[in-house]
C-alpha cells in the first residue's frame, strides 16, 4: 500500500516550472540514488499554447529525462493558485503520502501570482501535514488515516526572482539533460505562430537558460548552477571544508 518515502519533492505551480528552476538538482540527486518527485499544482489548462492533455504527456516525458520516481498534478485551477484551506489539504495529503525529507518550494516573491502563492501554500500545507490531530485519509477505499509528516528541510528555488541565493547546486554535468527536459514541452517551446510575442524562439530560450545557469555557476565557482535560498543559517563542522573560494 504505502511506497518508500521520497527523499526530495519539488513543488511548483505549473508543469515546466520545476524543469526551469531546479530540474538539474533533481537529476543530480536521482543520479546519487535518491528518490525524487515532482508535484505540479495545476494542469496547464489556461496556457496560451497546447492543452492540459498535451502538457500531461510532456510532463511525463520530462520526468523520464530527469529520472524522477514520482510525479503528479493536482486539480487546482491554472491561474488561480490560492492559499485556501481546501488547497492546503490537497497538498498536505501528498506530503503525508510521499513523506519527503527535503521539499523544494518556489521562492515567495515573483511576477506570477501562482508562483508566490504556491510558495506560501506549500509551506502552510507542510505545517498542516504535521498536525497530529488533523485527520487526512487516503483516497483509496480503506479510509485509513495518513500519519502526520513534515519535511525535515524546506529550500526555495529562486531562479524566477532576482535575489541573491544562499547556496547554489553545481549542475554542470546535468545541464544538457535539464535543457532537454524543458524542450520536452514541445507545445510550449517549439517555434510556432500562437503566442509568438509571448514566447521566445527556441534558440533564444537556449541562450537565456544558459546565461542564467552560467551566472549562478559563476557565483559558486563552477560552470552551471541552480540557485536556492534557505531561511536557516548554515551549520559548519569543519571550516577547512567550506567550498567556494573567497579571494
Ligand atoms: Zn510557472
């Protein structure tokens, strides 16, 4: 009935957000033998290009490229991600069912309301998921309540917002595959007429994705990296082992 817990779960508003903000990190962790997962809050029915069905197929292909063990999309309306109790319960259900140790959330500020709302919704859902007296039952007929769970660590993927990250993950070896996972969304990223003014051409996307990854890579002294923020301070055991050169 219950599967092994996920080591890392990445939550985002839209299919392809995770591929853009932390896909390389997920792939790197999968290559290290960790069980990774993606929870998309919406199904993409409001997108200028393609249908929700197109995007489901593309999301599955992207997950395959990133060696993601588990991926699911909730039924929260696209363009209307709201931090309601009902939505918190939907996310808390997943948190209790998948039991991740690390949760990646979007950063809590941004241009798109779905992105910053997903951040607060994700955080508050984790809080609810840990409440011992809050009963959340499995969807299956057994109606057995799911035990409380909170991730040990929550980190924020900051790529969509211009803020200095607290750490970056070296994705130099994962960069190409991460770009391919983004290109799996053919309905979004192939050169076409619909939404031409909104969506840059494929070559331009490649240049932008590379520029961002290089920028954050440079901050960490590597070629390509993805930026993250943690609210907690870093804890150090051995000051001689701290990476990234100062001078
Ligand atoms: Zn998005």
